[in-house]
C-alpha cells in the first residue's frame, strides 16, 4: 500500500492535531475565553475530528496487515 496510508501516519497527525488543540484551548483560556461548544463550534468540531483520526489510528493498529 501507499506509505501515507498507515496507522503510524494517522497517529502522528492525530497527536499533532491534539497538541495544537490543547495549545489553542490554553491560549483562549488564558485570555479569559472559555472555549465551550456553544461559544466556539469550530473548536468543538476540530476536537471531534482529531478524536476520529486518533480512533482510526487505534483501529488501524489492531487490524492484521496484508502484504
């Protein structure tokens, strides 16, 4: 298969996305803005997207590879 279609790539992308979301959440919180889903739906949607990428990476590690 294609080298970018591996669980390791999804895991790295998911972790980078999670770290940036945590940083952005901390940045918003530090200026007094609480990033709740009602106030920032884009932030909540990005969180769901990152969770899905990480879930897909986890599923990818449990599937036996065919060569």
